[in-house]
C-alpha cells in the first residue's frame, strides 16, 4: 500500500507540536498563564495552517476528504488518514 501523504504530514507536524509544548511546559509549568496562553496560540496556528495546506492540496486534486469524516482537531486516529481528515486520491490506471 502506498503511503498516505496527509497522514505523514499530520503526524510529523503533530510530533513537532508536542515537542514544542513539552519545552514550554518545562520552562513555564503546565498551569502557568504563560504556558496556557502560548499553548492556545501555537495550537491554533498549527491547526489553521494545516487546514489551509490540506485545503490547497484538495483544490489541486492531490488529496480528498477522509471517508471516515475524521477531523484535524480531534488528533490522532487509527483511520487511514491518521486523523488528518484527508487521504490520497488514487489515480486510476
């Protein structure tokens, strides 16, 4: 089976997000105002930029919506899309 590009992008970016949040938690503490504010801003930017990228790839007919109706904001899923909400478009030969 071919690799799912949206899944790879999403899981790679999710890993980066988790590492950034871990560093912020280490520096500021999980319940500090600074951490909570930065976490919200970073997560909003993360999800908004991924959504924009996936919409662009969908418009270019490179990916399509996941048939399982997964959503980016819900995080990782065992579905083919990995939680990204998108899968590759299979080209017919």
